[in-house]
């Protein structure tokens, strides 16, 4: 058997044993008088040692005569090597040292590479464990599910079967059971349920399959109207993307069922009435009316009006709702048997004395109020403004009325129509900044009307437009200076403008007293007054030089020129201020 191996010189010290081994084997060969024709050689040269072994199972070299007495001592093998060097001793040592240094670098690289692989594997392993834990045990990962609710109506109770499909088998979920649910069953291996302050119950369960089916009963009195807003079980860490409700009413012909999602089918069969609803709402409300209601559908996916009397609502007045993007479906119930209220997908208005305009205004206001990003009480006026502009029906809020007047004073009817269409077509939430952007795009000038009036309810800050060109002071760009237009004249933000003109600026007191100083000149101005003081000497003006916009102070360009000797230069792309 021939075994051949090539060894690279790893270091000077590491190469010596190999060379010594070859020398010893060569001496042994000579002592044994063995021929070397069939033995491969061990060569030293640049840059490799080459070692070859020839081994015979019977202790003889291939093609050579037997060597008595030596086969066993050599373990049945005859090894020969020959060392030949093509380098001098000095060159060989230098070569070994060079090769040794290179080999150490390779070792360091190899060790680092191995460590990186190990670390990467550990991180991957930890991530896999974490992902599996979150997927299997976590209760915070939301996922999309659908639900089907089957309701059987008997005397004095509703028997509800709620099926939720799309769960992940083995995953832990948090469930909330509504307070109206009685005789609840169907929850697999649930943890201990906790009673909430509102009477509902909460707990967790591990899904045994992709579908959860729970059963419970809801009591009701068939002779009076009933509205259930909180009547369905809710999976906290799952999002319902579709809901169907099927009602089998064994009280045939004795009332009307209404849901907060569109009605697709209603059948009057021999022994029961059958209702089928389909929509996207997660928790649509359910309503029972003990009297048969008439209905008119304005838009299949937007509005259905239910009413008692003979006066049919003006469906044409509600057609404007179709232009509202993502208008949530509403079942509008007109009745005097229940106080005005609303739940998910259901609104109840008084029928007597009510007008289509009033109902339209309330529906639209509800829509815009839901679209507005900020919902504080000081911001509801914006919903009033948008509703009035969209419907053409005035609201009752004084603040909103003043805000609309500001808009009408600065925009034409066509421009306002364009503005409200932009707001109505918005798919995402509306904000003050977004509404201001619509106004700015239409006018071609920047305004922050809605932003300035957000959070206020006492006095409307007038609508101003800002200069869009770059502002320079003494040939230096000033990004902080604001220039506004009022009645065709320009006003400059005080603090930033005078700071750029090298004045010491201070606003004191209630924020309406301005102090300026430069060199030997000291000025004092009062917001709302047409006087100023220069070095303790009073000067009267024909008009007020200062303008307050919110809490920010501005000075009219006219007085910036006359009092402070400034030169204003206008160009297409910039506005320049020079101090003389």
C-alpha cells in the first residue's frame, strides 16, 4: 500500500522534526543496504517538503529482496526517504521563518472565521427559539380571522353560536366574554376567568384547532326595543376581517332585526323568518324592534334607513355619502320608541320632527370625527367645519362658524369645494397639518390655519398665508424668519428678523411687550397699541405696527422700513432685507 502526503512547512521549528525524520530514515536505509530505486524521495526545497512512504504488508519493499530479521522490527514496513535540499542553509532558514509568519496569519484567520460561524449559529438558534415561542405561546401577535354568528330566537332568549376561524393551532389567545352572555360553553382548556369592572370576563386559552366555536345565551324582552352593542366574544390578539350573522327568528312576523353590517337576505318562511348579514365590522351591533320596520337602501355598503311611519326619508339627500372614502356602513333607525343613541354600525334618531338634513349632518359629522387624528374636545370644531362644507348645512358651534367665515374670506367657493373634496377622498386619518397642506396646495401659499387653532375653543386665530420664497437678511439666508400676508401686506416675525439684524430682542410681560436694543438705541413696542418708545421718548403712529398670530409677534413691513431704515428687495425666488 502506498501512502503519499505533502506537508507544507508551517514554521522553522515545525519543519525540523520532518527533516530529522527523513535523515534518520535515510541512514536506516543505508545501514540495511536497501536499494532506493523503488522508494520515493523526501525533498526539501522551496517551498515544500515532500514525503512519501512505501509500505508492504509482508515487510518487504516492492521489487526488492527480503531483508531477514528486519521485517518485524520495522513492523512489516520498509520506509525510505531521501532528503535533498536545493537551498543553502541560510536561505532555507529565511524561507522557513517567512513561511512560519504567513502560517500564523492563516491560523489567526481560521480561528476568527470559526468563531464567527459559531456565534452566528448561536444567534440563529436563539432567534428560532424566540420565534417559536412567540408563535406558539405568545398572546400579543395579532392575526387575521373571520367569524360567523348563528342566532336562534326563541321566546325570551337568543341562543348564540359564534365561530371564529383562522386561528393558529397550539397558539395561546386572550378572550373576552361579553357581560350579557349566559350559559357560556365551548372554550377549550381555558385559564381561570377574571371578572372585569364592566361585568365581562377575560382569560386565555390554547387553540386546539383553527376554529373556535363558543355557545351562550342572551335574554331579551320581545315587546320592547333592544340594542346590543357589546354582545360578541372578542379575541384580543386577533383581527376580524369579515363577519356574517344569520338570524333564525321563530317569532315569525312580530318584529324586525337590524345589524350594524349590511343585510343581504331576508326571507319570510313558513315557520320562521331568516335574516343574513355580511360585512367587515369586528363587533357589529344588534337591534331588535318589536314592530315591523320599512327600509330604504341608499347605498348597499354605506347606509340603510329603517323607519316606522308613512313618511319615507329623502334618500336623495343621503346620496352625498357615496363620495366619502371608506364611509363605514350605518343602519339608521328612525323611531320614537328609543332615545337617540348609537352603537357599532347602528344610529338611532328621533323620527318625529326630524329632517333629512339633520340626519345627513349627524352622519357626516360622525364620519369626519372618526377621521380626525386628534379627538380632544377642543378639536371637534374641525369636524363641524368639514361637515358644514361637505353638506352645505350649517352647524351650531360658534367657533366653527367663525372658522368657516375665515375660510370663505380667503378662498373662493370653487377653491373651498376643491378643499373639501380632498378631505373627503382621504383614505387615512386627517390631521391639522394635512388639512393645512390641502389649503396651501390650492392657494399656492403656505398656511397653518388649522394647526394654529388646534387646541383652542375661545377665539379663532385668523387665516394667514406665509411667504414661500427664501428670506435673506444682509445677504445671509434666514430659514427661521416667517413672513405672513394680511390684507395684501407683509408682516415679518419679530424675534427672528431683529436677531438677524443684530438687535438684542426680548419679549416680556404677558408676551405682548417688545424690547429692542442696538448700539445706543432702545425701542419699546406694545402689541395692540399704535405707539412706540425710542430712548424714553414716545412716538405716535397712525396704525398698530405689531400683529399677534397666536402667541407669535409680527411687524408690518411698512414700519420695518420707516422706523428701522431697512431696504426690502424682491426677486422671483427670494426676498431680501438690508439694514442701511
